[in-house]
């Protein structure tokens, strides 16, 4: 994972009992590639737990057609596993890193010895830009955690890390020119940034900085009040901020800041934000009325467009290509400005039609806590599919004046013609985003992985690679490999569970292994509080935070349930054993939760799991006996499953959490599809 373009196996295997002996030819720089070889061998050791130093070395010959390729960084490669070793031919040195990522997965988790099938793999990326956005501005992310994500990105062939480094909550990079920017919280020193950039570059990952202007700028305005405005937001208790385009002091500040940051980040791209400026924020800004009249600007939209064009010129003078959110597409900026679509597939279609280089992020917001299959099913080149449907938007707008104001036309996705060949050439690729509102440093790994690996495949592999079941089967293996290699997607959850339930962590772990958090910001309790005029601090230390976003255990249960229903009766004992554990766990969880309010909130979920597990046991027993499940029991089971479906639906679509009651403890049990299969098969048993 990602799925390769072409794999040609020959049926035999290469046994590996010693270390890989790497030989380079035509690649460079040598120091970078030698370090890559050491990382590869270290990962092999961790994945297998074997002591390979004493065995016969396995030749690993790597040749590069050229040191680097400006167009695609030479990421294509050919990998051949032969009886006498492994040979790699890469278009460039980055392609050699991508080939080693594939070879890591071929080695696999091999405690009983390494036997790699002999084969030839021909592969190259579909898109040149395959990115991850992380948000240290809202919840600071340590350098150690960022490095772990970069390591994982290398292993699944992601190549761009976009860091959202400024927002209302803080400015996260040391500014020597404007030191007051760093007075409000933790930040990366310039030495940290240079080290991180070097670390990422060695792994074939570029780092793109984002400093969001003119909105999302409260931290800047609070540090330097003369550059902007700070007013009461329409949401009670919330301040709205924006840089003031009528202020000469602001433009001097921005030119100085961009010059300092452009010199620190060597990548030719520089993200300047440009999204979500609060309505009316400039109404009483000093000098704004006169400036608007002088410039002949009609409204706030025209002001935002004027700002975007000037910001683009500033960055162009620094030798940078500006990236901006989709609002830039209508701002009249230069055609070389990269537009990042974030609300709908239509936004991507519009930007590519406007001849802008375009990134697709709509539908790839991992902070919404949707399962991998949801994101995986959306192709970056789809011209519709991500966003609100017109019918859903109309329904929401009718429900309340607040929702009518919140649901903007830009969030509504309508059917569009497919991209033309010219538009497809303008589509640079895709970028997933894990925004930081409910993603602390501790939660990054398990909210990002393994779902990011599925999207790495969507951005790398052919559009025809779409089988959801096959994706999950491979994702389970890749998740284990990533965990073995140091990603904390499992260990972070384990640590949280032990902290929440020191008396009996297994009881909580058993419940959470088949549960997931509610979706679409339903778990961000601060939003509801703000809409009610309150301010709260959410701990992000609840059972829902420790639950996997995608329950691979529940996925495996569903897959086995389908096999049992299809006639594989040998699976009945193991399914019954697992269901019995889930049913019995309720007694343990009740004892654990007593006197602990955060766990007590999940008591209904635990009882629900026990009831569902009993339904599953009854269905398996009916199948095993070859006798149909009683009609009354089937009716009870369907009622249980209908409750589960309603709980899932309550947060499945954007804005639904604002109008629907969420399940207890913000937890959704994920074994419904498997139980439905067993129930319907049991109803037909013996027929």
C-alpha cells in the first residue's frame, strides 16, 4: 500500500537470513542514500525481531537513471526480487526511497523468517503532490511527533507535509523580526525548523509552511494591534480578527514577516491562507472607509481579493509561488497561484477550469473522524461528491435561522461534467488535513494512522484501484507494520486506556476495540458551547478520544461474519467466542466505571454491546444448528440494529450533529454490519 501499477510474480521466494547489502550506482547524494539504507535495515529488524547480522548478506543493488528530476522528483521505480537478491532501478534518488518503502512492506512482519516472493514491480505516482496537513497552531505538536509522522509518510510514499503555523491560537515559528508573535505560547525555533526540513528532505518529504492571512490572525493582531482589527464575532464570546489592508503599517509588517519566513523555508511554495474572513470584521477598521473608496472596492469580497493579489505579489518578489485556499480562485490572483479546494469538489473543478494549479482537500479532512472508506471512495479528480448535497443544504437552512446563516453556497456540491484533459493537467494532487481543534500531540498518531495510508494509496495509485474490502485487508497489515516501526497509532490509545481505567484497562479496551467516536465535529464540545454563548476547555481525554477512528477489529468481524453466512461453518466457534467476550465484558465494565463519571457516561454503550453480542450469539447458534432464528428474536434484533443505524446517522453528514442527539459518551459501536449479516442469514437458516 499504495497499490503498485504492475506486479509480476513468478511463484518462488527469496529467503533472507542476513542483512541487506546495499550497493548504489548513479544515485546521490551518497550520505542521504546511505542513511536511507540504514533506516531500511533498522525497520526490517524492528518488523521481524530477527538478528540478521550473522547470516549471509542479501545483495540489494540500486541504480538511478539521474540524481533528481525537476518535474516529479524522479519517483518512478522498477523493483525486482530475484533468487540472488533484489535489484532496484529508479528514475531518481527519490524513486529509490519509494522502492525501499515497497521493499519494507514485502519483508513484512516475519518473526519466523523472511521469505519474499520473487516478482517484478513497476510503479510510479499518479499525482506529484501527495500531502498531509498538520495544525500546530491550535494544539502545539512536538518536533518528536512531527518526525514520527514524516517517518510514516516515507513508508507509504507521501511526499508533502503542510504545516499550518499561525492562527488565532498562536504563531508557532520563532520570528526574530517580530518577537512579540511568540509571546503567546510554544513555538519552533528557527533551528528546529531547519532541522525538521533537513529530516524531511532526507526522507523524500517537502515541508510547506502556511501563515494564514488576512483572517485566522488573532495571534498576530494581539501581538501587534496596529496591524489589524479585533471585534466581537457573531458567535457569542468569540473574537474575530483580521489584518487591516488600509494600514500601511500592516503591509510593512507583512512584507517583513513573509521575507523572514520565506528565507527560513526553502520550498518554492508558500501557503498564505486567504480563507474564512469573518463577515463585517473590517466595518469599523481605522482608515477602511476612505481606503475602500479610494480603491473603488464594492464589498468585503472585493477587499479580500485585493488583499490576496497584493500578498501574492509580495511572495512573488521573494521567489515564492503562493498557495491559497479556494477563495483565491475568485480573487483575480496570478494563474500560477496554487488553489487548494477545501469545501467541495466543485471548488476543485472551478479552480482547474480557471487554469490554476490545484490541490484537492475537499473530502479529505481527517479531523472529521470519518472512516477510511469514506475518504478512499472519493477520487481527487471527481468534479462532484465532496460537500453538502443541494437537498441536504436546503433541509438544514429550513431548520433554523442560525443554520441558514451557517450553510453557505460554497459548501453545496452540485453535479458537474468530468474534468477536461487540460483541467486534469492542472490538478497537482491531493492533500489530507488533520486540523488541530481536537487533535492534541498525544492524539496525532492514532487520528492520522492508518487512515492516512489509505489516502496515500488514493493519491499514488491508479483511479481503478477502488476495492474497499481489499483496501481494508491490506490496511490492517500496513497498520501493524507502521506500529512495529514506531508509529504510536496503537500505543497512544493503550496509554490513554490505562490512564482512564488503571483498575481494569482490559475492560475498557474490549469496549473500545469495536467502538468509534462520533463524526463531523460532534465530539468538539466547544462548538456547541460557543453557540450557546459559553466557553469551555475540553480535556480530550475521554473514552471517545481513545477509541479508534476506524475499528479494524469490527471490520474483521464483519468480514468473518460474511464468510460464515456464505457457508464457512468452521468460523462459528471463533465468532461465538469473540461475541461471548463482548457480552461478558459488560459486568466488568460496570464494576470499573462505578464512581468514575467519565467512564459512567459509557455505561449505556457497554450495555448496548452486551445486547448486540447476545444477538450475534443467538444468530451463530441458529446457523450452527441449521434452524431459523425465531421471528420474535429477529424482530428484537432488527430493533437493536435500527438504534445503531440511527446513532451512526446522527453525525454522518456535516451539520447533522447540531440537529441530532448523539449517542452516549460520543461512542458508536461498529459491529452493526456484521451482526446484520448474521441476523439475516440466521432468519434464512435451514430454508
